C-alpha cells in the first residue's frame, strides 16, 4: 500500500570519500513532480553537487521504510547472506523496491559505493552497481543484473589476495540453465567471477576463478551416473537436496567426467563443510575445490 508522499529529498545512505576532500556519495530519492521518480547517486559536499547519476530505476515518490534484511537481495556468500544490513523498502507489489548501499575500500584513498536494488513482484529483478569518483565525476565501474525470481545471485566482498582491499566475488545460479540432450531433462547453470580494482588503470578488472587463482567450494551431496536418478532425488520431498543445483560434472575438470552432481557452492570451505554435514543422504557426499568454473558472461559487466 502507499505510504506518506515524499515532500522533500530522502537520503537512504551517505558514504564519505576517503581522499580527505570532504565529499560524499549520497543515495537519494527526490520528488520530481510525478508518481515515479528516479533513485539517484550524488557526489557532493555540504555546499556543492558535483555530479548526479540515476540508478536507472524509478520508485514511487513516497516515504521509504527501513525494514529487515531480505534474503533474496543478493548480498553475501551463496550459503550465508549478510545479516544486519540496512535495507530500505518503497512501494508495493509490482512497484515494490528494496535498496541497500555500502562502501567498498578499493585502494588507499579510494572508496567506492556499492548499491543493490531488488524490485518487482511475480517477476523479481536485481541490479548491482559499483560507483567510483574520477575527476569530480561519478563513474559506473561495474554492474550486474538478474531477472528471475528462481535465480540466486550473491555479491560477496572478501580480501582473497591479501592486499588489504576486498575483491567483489560474484556468483550466479539458476535451476533452469539448459536442457540435457540425452535425457531431455532441465539442468542448472552456475557462473562465477572475481572483480578486482586495478589502481594503475583506474578500473575494475573481471577475472575468471582460474585467472584470479581463487577457488570456489562445492558441497556435493550426491553424485550420479545418469541425470534421471539425480533428478528423482532432487524432487524427493523428503530429501534435503531441495534448492541444490543439478549439474553435469563435465563443467568441472576436477570432478570425474560424465557424471551428475547435486551441489551447493560457497567461497568459504568451512561453510561448505557445514552444508555437507547438514545434507548428505546418499552417504557419498564430499567437498570439491573448484578452480575451473563457468565465468559470468551476460549478467555482469565492466563498462
């Protein structure tokens, strides 16, 4: 339902730049004279607005509400969404939006802004943005988007190369990735990539797991000779495999070829081990360290 109308600009979050300039990122929704108004990011200080960039999505011009974390927002590890995040909600049904914004330390003296939007009703979509500042201008350094409610996206921050600044670890999974030609069954699709700031070029670089030298861990609860028993197990209502991914092992050179697995994925081996302990009904489950992984090719981009 509609909330109180927006009578003045509403600031969701402010993130100070780390360059000592006194400027800040400001994520805001301002009245625009219409029912729907753009959510935007401003680069400003107390006296001057240096640049403004819309997020590309509009929200109902009403007072947003601070609400609990939404597990499908797409923030955190695939097996452990980040709790305690500030999530703002606006609108209702097909005009509902949720927003979360946070800083990311890219290098010494350079702080970026990560913003996450989720919207829709029956057909949920998500968009993730990374903004940086260059020469008093806002620059969209990276973005990703997903458009299906059954898809899982996880945008995780972790300093995996040990240089003191986090990389963006992006995972995407869908239960309807492609159709197996032999069995005519629908199998899952998974993708992952690592995005790392390069201070020399002033840009984000997109890397495969192999390029970045970073593994992702599969908690494999079952391995099968053919797709049919794998799918039967997946559909079994008494099985804990619900929401696991049914995948061919030929995607992963580390695994035996021409088999099928039911698996969940995580960047954290400890989480993978906990998942395996919670779900291993076939008794042949194991943890696989995957270094060759399908790369994100459509949803995420570096401008």
